[in-house]
C-alpha cells in the first residue's frame, strides 16, 4: 500500500493466479480476445473509495531466483484494478481543523505585550492540541517509514506554532516600551500572515499536481478501456446479427432427413437425429458432431468414440 499521496491516493488491488505445476504441464496465458471486467455491484466501500472500471492483466514468467523462493515454475498471471480514496472526509475533518488552529494562533496578538506569559500560554495550548491531533490522525494509518502529504501539513502547522511561541519569548524584553512593542507586533503579524499564505499556496499546488498525475492516468485508462469495451460490444452484435435465423442459408432436402441416393455401394445414406437420455451409451461412427454440449469422451476397446452427457446433443449422423 502506497500512502505518500494520502489522502488523495490511488491503490492497486491485484489477484494473482499461479500453479505449482511445471511449465511443461500447464501454460498460463492471458486471453487477448476478451476484456477482463469487474462486478461493480458487489463493491461495498463506495463511500470511502472510487472504483475505476479498467482491469490490467499481465503474465509474469518465473525466473530461477523467484522459482526457488516461491516455487511457481509456470509463472503467474496478475489481474489489477485500482481504487481512488475519496479525500473530502480527510480534508474536512483533518486539514480544516489544523487550518483553524493555525488561524487561531494569530489571535494571541490581541493580548497586551505586557502579558507575555498569556501569549506564550495560549500558543503552548494550541501546540499541545496539535500534537494530540497528530497522534489521533497517525492512529488511523498503518505504520510507515515516510511522511504522507497530510503528515507534512500537520507537522508544518506544528512548526509554525513552535516558531510563534519562540517569537513571543524573544520580544518579551520589549514589553515595557509600548511604541516599540506595538511596532514589533505589527511586523510579526504581517510576516506570519504572509508565511501562512505562502505555505498554503505552495503546499496546495504541489499536493494537487503531484497527486493529480496518477488520478489522470487512471482516468485515461478508463477512457481507453471503455472505448475497447464498446468496440467489442459492436463486434458481438454484428456476429449475433449474422447468426440470426433470417441470415442463415436455406436448408437442402438432404439436411431435413430425406433419403438420397449414394454412388458408393448402392447403400442409402440419410440424416436422422436420434433421441436418447444422458444415461445411455451411444456408439456413433462416421459422423460430424455439432453438439450444443460437449460431453466427456471415453475411448472404447474397438477405438470407437463413446459419448455420455447429461443434455441431449444436436448432431448430424451418417450411416454407411
């Protein structure tokens, strides 16, 4: 799971198909003539995730080193779909709260410069609240060794509160001179306000464009997948139209069971459709089957093909 772009991240969900049989016994391939599809009706986490429609399939041949480690001599087939996290919940409940704490820190300048301890106490309270908030957010994420975009924003807000606390301690010696203290307060408010605006503008641009790259890539794959799926639907419709009863050629007299003369030995060959149940054994020689259901083939002692099935097949039989 890659969480660097959290809370606007895209996650891969993969299904790996492998076999313990060797490459001589089984050949794993992807069907290039058909598209892999998803059953979107059974997706239960729509409130938290957005499921993309495309599915990527690939065949990964097993090399010698991975063969020794995992024991998959025939390789693997990997089918991957993607989901994007819905960031609105985290932007409202995490980013907005931290932004409110940062803006509340500017109200500390409403205290008189003489009350330097009140200023420091207020910023320290906001700092402790941000620390507790950071720990609560970290508890909802898995333990990772890098910072997410949400971590960077919260840590940036905490660093701002630390700088403001140190600044109040630094200007406390000038509290006895009212004019100097007022000028220092105006300069600090202007600099800190500009720093807040610059931080949010730079952070917002980097966050949006960096996370938007992968999202736009997934949307482009969805567009390509939908175009391929539409072409495949058109081909299937065309095939069904060509195989419709109106498009089929008329049947010849011999195809409906009428007898016809044979030039071989004077024998008569005709077409018929036998009726039998699935429990019967039917021995047929010299026919071209056109079954709707392919039953299990069992070889008999006289090398004849015996067919046993649970449904009645449809075929043409010629007796010689």
